[in-house]
C-alpha cells in the first residue's frame, strides 16, 4: 500500500526514479529494519540493495521489493543502480538532507542521469499516519502515561535527577516499550530553564521545579510528553509562571484542527506567552510532528505554512525558560481530526506534587 502511494506521489511530481537512503524512510516504505539498505523505486521496479549481512533479513521483511546483495568491495552503489535498472532514467531523485556529499558526487560520476531532490515525496507520505501507525503511537503514549503515574510518588526531596530518570526509563521498558523514544530529560530547580538539559546529580529540594520530558517507542513509533511540577507548595510567582504556559497550551489544543496552518497554530500559543509578564522567556515554536522519527514534518513554528490534515500526529509544547528561576513546558501528543484534535497522552497536569 505504501509503495503504491509512493509511486502515485512520484507520478504527481513527474519523478522517474527515486533513491531512498535514510533508514527510517527505507523502513517506512519497505519494512526493512536493517542498518544497511537503499531503495530504488521506479514505475516498473522496486529494488532493495543491501549486503551479505542483511540479505536474508531483507528478503523476509521487504516482500514487495526485489532484494539485491551488493559486494561492497567490488561494486559501488551507483554501479549497482545502473546495472539493476531496466530503463535508465533521465533523472534520479534523492533526499538532499540525508545523502552525504561524497555519495552525491559518486552518483553524479557513475550514473547517466541528473540528480534532484525527493524530500517532499517521503515527507508528505509520512506526515499522515495509517491505522497501524496510529495504534503503535497510541500504545507508546499509553506506556508513557503509566510510567509517569508510577514515578510521581517516588519524587521526594533528596532524590537526584539521574536517579529519577533511571527509574522512569526502567519503568518504560518494564511496561513494554521496545526502547526509549529519546534520552530522558529530567531536570530540577533552576536547571529546568535548560530546554534540553541532561539529568545531573542535583538532588530535589522542597519548592523546586521538576521538568520531565520523555517518551516510549513501540514498533519503531515514538511518543513524546512533558510535564512540569513544583515539589511541594508553589509560590505566587511560580503559579503565575506555570499558569501562563498552561493557558498557552490549552488555547493551542482548542485551536488545533484540520485546515489550520502550522504557523497559525503556533501564533495562538505564542501570543499568550508574548502578552504575559514572562514574554522575554518564551521558547520559539510550538511543537513538531512525530512518528518513526521524534521530529518529523510539519514543524509547529513560525514560517511553516503546512496545512494540518486529518491523520497527522503532532506535539503541542509551549514553554517558558527563565535562567536562574526555572522553566515550564507542557507537552501532549495529539491526533489531528476533521473536527479538532484527539489527545493521545492523558497524564494529568497538577502544578504541585505533594511532599507526603
């Protein structure tokens, strides 16, 4: 089915042949999960080129493709493509973002065709999730919800960021995640102002901010959720800070629906942050699409004019980051529908964590 859709996109964009090298795109189109494989797709042929380490795996997983074992010591990728194609195309499209310069130059020398960019073909297909993909993302989000519910009662003064992150990651795997979606971000106190900080040996103290950004991976698909808390009673300033982010996220969640542009949805949240007393600390952008990769197109940010469509899964994650004071980010995964948006992450968002 995906191969058929890909070929239809090729036809729409008048692409004769496409070389796919990025591993997640290879997996998406063929089912092949090995680390060494390239696809060559034309209207007549669907080729998977690999080597002796993966040929049996490729033949098992990529049943819609003709699998070819290349002797890497004797044949370059360009030579293999030229030998395998029945009809030599006038143009070969490939993902400029993913192809190393050395490979690009080699293909230029060895193939009797021009090279062009194919990014839009795969990006457009992967942006809309099919039922199988949605089921995996839902399961990944559910595992994350369960793991966080287990973790929160363990967060007490004296526990370190690294300890808490380790506990959370162990719980994700125990609940059935095949892997972490990404290295866990778990920060406390003023370190929460680091949007992508790494857990340290710092120990929690009463009144600290705690920020947790994490996710699970199921069948290759990822979830991504962030929660922010105050350990104990929040000060009036902490309350205002948190509630500003909360209002921004709620407004964006309410506005998210098919037909809105990514930059328009970003503006909904950013305007609330910009109009607040904390405007100087607003993080740019609003979120990103998610799937096999943690960050996929379209991105929720200024300048992105992609129109959201039913079947897209995106994150909504406004944040404020005040150096020396702390940061708050609230993030949920949502499925875009014709009527609005469906929340895929369901963990509550209390501002305060009890000390008892």
